[in-house]
C-alpha cells in the first residue's frame, strides 16, 4: 500500500474511488473547505469481471474533465468478498495467502494485500484487482488503497463504547450482497460479506450469523446503511424478524458545489468516510 502526497497548484484535493464488480463511485473533496467538488456514481446492469470494470474506469476518465485535469490525493476502496480478518497476534506476512485459500480461489497472478486495523487488533488480508491498481498507479503514481470492510470496521469500532454491553449489528447493503459487522463492548465479534439475491437470502445469512454467535434478534440493534430503503423487501423482512431496526444516518458536515446528485452519507458511507 502506498500513499500519494501531491498538491494541486491552487488547492489540495482528496479523491476517493470505490471499486466493485457491480459499480463505481467517485468523490472529490477540498479538505480545508470541507467542500465536495465532484461526485459520480455508476451502476453496472450486471456483475462484471475486473477486466470489464477497468474498461468502465477508462471510459469514465475519457468522459470526465475533472478526472483528466486534476492531480488529487487518491484513495481507492475495493469492495469484494475476497478478504479475511486475522488477529494481529496470529498474523504472519509470509503466510498471507494461506488465510484466504480456504474461502476464495487464489490465482498465481493474484497479489495479496493487507490493511492494519489497529482499533480491532486485526489484519485484513485481501485481494485487490491488480489491473485496476496498475491503471491508477500509471495515472497518479503512488496512491493509497484499502478494502471497504476495513474502513467500515474501523469506523464502527470508533463509534462504540467499551462500557456499552449492547450488541450492535451494522449491515451495509449493496447490489448483490451486504457487509455485516457486529460489535459488542468495543470489541469486534464478526466482519464478513454475504451474497444475496432475494429477501430470503438476505434474512437467512443475518439470522444464521446471529445464531452462530448466540445472539438474540429481539435484543440486538440492527443499523442499516448502503443501498436499502424503508420501501425495500430487505427492510421489510428484517423488520419482521429483528426487533430493533434503524437506519444509520451519519453527518459528515461536507458542503457540496455542483448540479449533480448530492452524495448520501448513509448510501455512500465508506466513500465519504475515507475522505476524513
């Protein structure tokens, strides 16, 4: 993982880019003004492969004048299921790929990256898309990249109180699945991702996880974020089986200049959190 530290001649700009096989998101911020100056979100009609996603990224850069002209500080967030969290005490960099081989297929050409989650005392071992990283390196030089689950886990741990014994379940919904992070008394109980195409898939993995952790759906609090609304089938079935369901409504305090759609704090949480 590298860090880009370039200054625009007139103003410093930070750009976060979220990459998944289902879509792309871009958000640029002037930190000193807390002002968002560029936002773009793209949804793919079907799940793509990394080669096709790179083609979509190249198309965006050909079309968007902002992305062609500015030289911001860049952080790229990868959203996929190709990760595994390992306790720091048990982690060995030489065995990084071994932590992944039991739950994902690893190719010889895959690069295994890692995020240090200091607040959780964990290491997130994951596979970024190398072809996409190469594109951004050619475009910007060194830059930072992380996994979305790392950003979400650290953020929710920072919000937690070690004295609070209540179990909090955070569900970040996206096209084709969701991230699930469970915290109790300032400690991480679980961070995982599940694929879901139907409301039955959605509730099955949630309740199965609760059962495995011996959690009672009538006592834990479920916070929803991402691409989910009160009108969705996912929300309705969650509300049926879980007693306390609410939407996470973070306030980042960013100003916005532009005619495009304003980024939503709940829907684009990781993208905006990465800019802080």
